[in-house]
C-alpha cells in the first residue's frame, strides 16, 4: 500500500488495515484507513467506515481536496442516508403522538429525496433540513397558541440544533441546516440550492392546502411562481395539473 500526503495535517500518512463489522450480516470485513466505503464479500452490503467522534472527512477543510470531489460527495451522501433513520427516530420521539406532524415531515423528506436525484445539492444538508424543518411548531403552539410560519422559524432552529448535535453532525452542517429552518417560510430569503429544494419539497406537500387545485388557471400561476427548481416544478405539474 502506497504512502500518500494528507493536505489537512500536512503530514505523510501510511494507510493501515482495520476490521469492521457489516451492519447487515455481522461479517468482519477488512477496510484500509484511506477507504471510506467497502462492499461486504458475504452479503454485498455497502459499508461506511464511520468512527466514533466523526471521520476526518466530516471536519477537515482539505477533505474534498484529499479524496477528490466525487468520493467526497459520495461519502457525504451515504452518511446523510445513514443519519436519516437516526433523525427520524428523534423526530418521532419529539412529536410523540402528533402523527400529523410526523407524516408531514416524512412526505417532505420523500419529495426532497426525489428532487435530490436530479438537482446537484448537498444530501447531508437537505435531508436533515427536510426531517426537522417544522420542529418549531410544537414550541410555537405551546408558547403562543399558534403555528404561524414566522413563529416556527423563530423557535425551530434551537430545537433542531439540539437534535443535530445529539446525532453527531458537524458544526458547519448544523449551522446551515438551522439557517434553512429559520427561513423556510420565507421564500427567497436564502439563495442556495439546498434551501430551494427544501422549500420546493414543502410546497409539493402543502400546495393542495394552500390553493383550490380545481382552479387550474390559478394553480398554474402558483406553480410557475413558487417552485424554484425545474425538477420540483415538473413534479408539481405531474401531480396537480
């Protein structure tokens, strides 16, 4: 195994073998420290090498330069999918018997994942944002007796931050996710593709409650106005028009 240079630590490194258990079948698989993913030879499950305290790819500023853009993006996407189940469990615990809020978040998540397949964006930002975008509702209703959008934006980030910290997300990711949650009822407030996808996914769920979908003329105007991504607009047309 060749020795290579780590641009983050500015030191030479020599990859070493490690043993990890397959999360699917329990088979012990050898993986080298310069690899982030391997296929289990027994059950063909894809295994990520995720260490306690986080992988250097989570926090190192040179991570993308170190392993290459394609590998880095694949790692972040796979980790987002791994984190998804953990965050959904936290969401269910947080809302308890409020199945309406849980189901809404899952629907928004589903649309967000479909949009992400076509739009180039950060899975590790959009997926957590989709799951937690409405967590401010519970506090808003308790404190103000209202679920108004501006109150959700006010109360949601702090709740989301605690959940994301518990899930072990990097600080930079948490800040961006919370920023999206703090403005998700304010279209155009943030000019990033991650924000646009979250808002579009939310609109795909909420559109039927916001406008008379039988009025196709008005519906067409709304679809043309509110959707920021081509993919979401095409989905809205297919579903509603």
